[in-house]
C-alpha cells in the first residue's frame, strides 16, 4: 500500500471555530482530507487567545500557531526588505512573519512534506520557505481573486477616498497575483469563472477548480418556518460587501417589500456589525444580533434568505448553507456567481431593487414556489456541493501535481 501524501497547509486565521466563510472552507477540507493524507497545519493567527486546538489536532499530525503580532516601524521596514529581496510584491509584506517562515522550512525538511498548500495570495511569500532542491510541490489556494474583489468593492463606496483606497488595494493585489501565481505548481480557484478572471491577470497560470461546499451530512433540512414574513441575512457583517448589501437592502429594497407586506422583518446575523448597520435597527425596524453561537434558530424563523451582494469575489457559502437547510434564496448575479445554479429553479435572481423586492414578495406569498425551490436546491447541494465531493476534487489535484514531477 503506497504511503500517504504529506500535506502542509498554511492559512490565515484559526479554522476553528468555523464561523466565517474562510474558516468553514479550511475546517471542512481538513476534516475530509484527514483520512486520505497526512496533514500538518500552520496558522498565522489573527486572535491573541488560542482556541481549543484539539478540534484541529484530531485531523492533523501537527498544528502550529504563530500570532500575527503588531510590529514596530523598524521591523516593518526590515520585513518589507525581506519580501522585496525575495522577489515578492509589496502587498504580501504585512503578512510575512519570519518565525512562521522558519517553521514552514523546518517542517518541510523534518516531515518530508510532499505538498505545501498556501491559502490566499497574500500569504504567497511563504513559498520561499521551501528549501532549495526540495521535492516539495507547492499549491496556492485562492478563496477569491482579490484584485477583482477589491475593484468591485471600490465601485460600491460612497466617498472618493474610500473608492481610491480600494482601487489602490486592487492594483497592489493584481500585481501580487500576476507575479506569484506562476511560481506555484498549481493554483486552486473556487469556480471556472474565477479561473477565467485569474487567467486574464496571469495567462500562463495552471489552475484547478476546488469549489466551496456544505456539510449535507450534518445539516438537516428544516421544516417550513412558522413565520411567513421573516427574512434572514447571515455573514461576517464588517466585510465590506456584506455591509454594503445590508445597507442597500434596507434603504432600497425593504421599503418596496413592505408596500405589499408591511410586517416583513429582517434579521441580520453575524459578528462585528459596524455602527452603520446597528443604526438600521431603529431606522428600519430590523434585528441585528451580532455573533451567535448557533444560527439555526434564525434559519428556523426565516421564510426567505436574502443575499443582495453588489461586490465581492469567490462563491458564497451562505447560499449553499441556506440551500442545504431548506430556505429559499433571493440574490443577485454577483451573489450567485460561480455556482452552478439556475434562476427560477434553485433560487431567484434580481439585480435591480424592484426585481429583488418582487422575488422576495413572490416567495413570501407563494408556498408552492417555495417548496419547489427548496427541493431543487437541496438536491443540488447533495449531488454537487457536499464537502466530501469537493475534497475528492482536491485529492485528484494533489495526485496530478505529484505525478507531474
């Protein structure tokens, strides 16, 4: 029997608890892969307090956590020079910590790592930690194509300064992506659409699609809600596209819905809501919860999930989760971009405020339509988007990379 591949994953932020899109993806892929490969995990930690690492150790042979501690001006300058001298672009230097690079280098040597998988383009500088002459292959996993993500965010900003800030970030990330992706043996994207966007930046890139998913085995389909006028938005609220989506929905869409269904209520669930969102509770009579340990009671109350995104990148795990749970979704073309869904069958798509509001009203009033969409959506995620299926795609990519040596 051949020896298991040894894979080291370097990621940003703790994959446990899986309370954000990034953490959900990281955690579930580690869980699914653990029975087929030997995993080593290196985390550039964003939180000072460490979670219970036993939740990750059950899947990984080793877990190393390096805090992304604040740096002095001198260390910032030295760090920038390190990245520059190694040939990495400016956008990567805030995330480069020599102690994490040293850990990666040491583990690649001592554990004879076959594949180093780096999550996010801004961590791409850690590829330079692979010792010269090593047989270790490298993979860059892009949760989204950042240059397009930030360019879209710029378009939704209300001030010139904010638009310029995000446009500049998009420029820096585009330079980083175009420079870094060609240094890896393979790049992972979450959809063919993202792959096409990446190829416009780096035409020679070798990419594989490893989609986002949902754990259909642990998520049961909920019975119909008893509340027939309740809507739900769920996500990380201080993420700029999510914040914009909530503001846009409350100001432009919710009043249109309430003309037909005055009692319509929106619950906004997720951590770190900014003040602009909190203030909507008094202006529009919505509920903003902040972080909750268990979102299921809010799904239970909701009749329709709304995802009115006008910016962002990658694909939306919140849509896949709602489809698995049994709640119909109304979204935009950007919201469902990259997912193999059909408007009118698996969800409803409205790109204008009027169309979006009309779709929500239809779903609130038409039980038969809700039932048809819920059934088709659950069948789709079971057949295509379960994490076990996604993990098999990643395993196939691993073997392709190793056989191309």
